[in-house]
């Protein structure tokens, strides 16, 4: 993600989060205010009903002789039940507030005596949650309660007699959450529209701010591109940001130095290439000049053997030493020519499992004759690489051959091929003496060998073959105490 896009997303996200928080706080405040107003309104309605009931029922007791609690209860109950005007008064109060759905008056046993819902007269008046219970909830739970269901909340006022536990009458005012929801939804809609408008404005502002803020960075990028391409640097821009001016000036100075260094490096590389080419021609010529006399010496030595050995048999050992030294010198010259000659790789898809299997098949008879057990863990599937099959087979053969030579008294050679992430790995381990830590960086050098009769060529050729394929070689210790070579190649 680009810096411009990250800046844009960050600014819009901050505005969105801020808008959501402010919107939630606004909705919570509106809801609390509305509920408090409605609680007060419903309580006021209940008190108004109470005063009306006292007025209407009190008229029945103006000349009443029995003032006992039971008589008063019965009198109030009869007065309310027989009052035909009371339901009309309750209905009038109900019409004044949209969120109130029912007003009922019940006796001490919660039997409804009068109600705006005439079907409930004579029914039981249940206890319900109060509006204060709804107000006391948390903001999220309160909003879920209003938006999620259809619940009626009550405001209740009791009319009692001094010294009596049970009230004479119970007045209940019911408020519906459905009507609450309908009253609050317009506020939610207006808040959502305001939040959406704020987000759109913030996105536009963020786009322009990001564009203006990143102009100096774009100019720095252009300067870096000029430096990388080696072109002459464009004239500096006048920027209001002094920090960017300082960075741009330093980049320009660095670019001039880099351009000069690159020109010098190009000249040096050209000079080195010419010198290396001359050295290669010289060393190649020297090697050829050495090889020709060696061939002549070897031919004359064979003629000398045929003439001298019949007459002087005891000279056989000395002549054998001379022949071996000539052969060794010839191998040195041929190896030197191989390493100075460019190698052409014929790239194709190679299955390392098949390649290692063929190599093990060639080495197995020699290993068994030396008392060496060869253990070959074949992969379950194909382990493919792109490379030169001949070079890779020679590399594996050299490592395995080196392991066999490290176990003249017998042992075990273990070979496995596997995939590890993006690498194809060939592991060759043995039960020989292993490779000392100080020798692990040297065994891949040409002509360096830890064995008395070693030539120091095989591992050097393996190292070169693996490097030509973009791979690497690791040397570790096997679990049995010997050496463990891991050839890592990029998997196809």
C-alpha cells in the first residue's frame, strides 16, 4: 500500500471513528433526554389521574357515615367501577402523549376497574419494568432494548390510606417501546446522514491533504530515479517545507557523488575485464604450453620403460613414481583449464530423485565392496529443479565419492532428497571422521584436501556446479558423528 493511500485511509478512518463515537454519544444523550422527559410525562399523567380519581370518588363520601378502611375501599371501588365519565377522561389523557399506550386504574388486588382498553376491565394488572429501569441500563443495552423488541414499561402511582399496607387504588400508565422506537428513529436517521456527510467531507479533505503533503516526497522520488538512472539531476524545486529542501539537497549531493563513483567503477570494471581476459589468455596459453611437453614426456617415458625394464627390472618402482607424477601434473593442468574455461549450462527440468537414484546405482557396487552400507531415502513425490543434469549428477557423485573415501574401513552412507520451502535439498551423510570446523571453509577450495591421497578437485567442482545453479552447500555433523553435506537448489 502506497504512503498516499495509507495517509488517506488513516485520515478517513480517524474521521469515521470520531463520527461514530460522537454520533453514539449524541444518540445516547437524545435517548436519555427523551426517556427522562417521557418518564416525567407518564408520572405526571399518573398524578393527574390520581387527582381526578380522588375528586370523583371523594364526592361519594361527602355524607358517608361509615369511615372504616373496608368501607372506604368498597366505596372507592364502587365509585370507580360505576363512573362512566372516567374512561373518557383517561382516553383524553392518552391522546395527549404518543408514547403512552394504556392508562388503567385497579383496586388493592390489582383487578382493573377502569382502563383506556375496555377489554382489560376486570383483568389482572401485571407488574412491569419501569422506565427508570430502562434509563439505568447501559447505552448499548438500552438501545438494544428499544430497537429490539416490543416491551411495555410502566409508571405507577398508588392511592392509599394512612396506616394501611395495601393501597386503595393502583394507577398504571404504560409506555410502549415500539412507540419509543418510532420516536427515536428520526434522530438515528439524521445522525447517520450527518455522519455520512462528515465521512465524505473527510475523504475529500484527506485526498487533497495527502496530495499536497506528498508532493515533496514525489519530488524526492524523482531525484532518486535520476540518481539510479545516471541522468543529470533536474533543477531543485522551491518547497515550503524546509526539511524536504534539506533532504533533497543532500540527495542531489549524494547523486553527484554516486554518478562519479559509478563512472569510475565502470572504467575500473572495463579495465579489470581486459586484464582478466589477458590473464585467461596467458594462463590458458601457459597451461597448453605445459601440457604439450607433458604429453611428450609421458610418451618418452613409455618408450623408456620398454627399453629399460627388461634389462633393469629394479628401475620399475622409480619409473612408476615418475609416471604417477606426470599423471598428477597432467590432472592439475586439465583441472586448471576446466576452471578457466567458461561453462555453458543446458537448462532443463530435472527430477533430483531420479538423478540421485542413478548416481547411487553407479556407486553402490564400489561401496559394497568396501563394506559400506548405502541407505537411500527416496522421496514420495517429484523433487524438481531447473538445471543441467550432467553438472548436477557430477556434483552429487563427487560428494558421495568423497564420503566413500572417508570410510576406508566400512560404514554407512545415507542419502535423501526432499523439499524445504522454496528449496530442493540433497543430503549426504556418512559415519566417517567428519570435517573439522577449521576445514569447513577450505574443503571447497581447489586442490585443498583433508585426505593424504586427495586431489582437492571434486568438492571444488561440486561447489562451482551448485553456485552456477543459484544454490549453496552446507556442511554439518551427522547424527552418527560423520560429515553431513546439504546441497540446496532453487526448486522448480
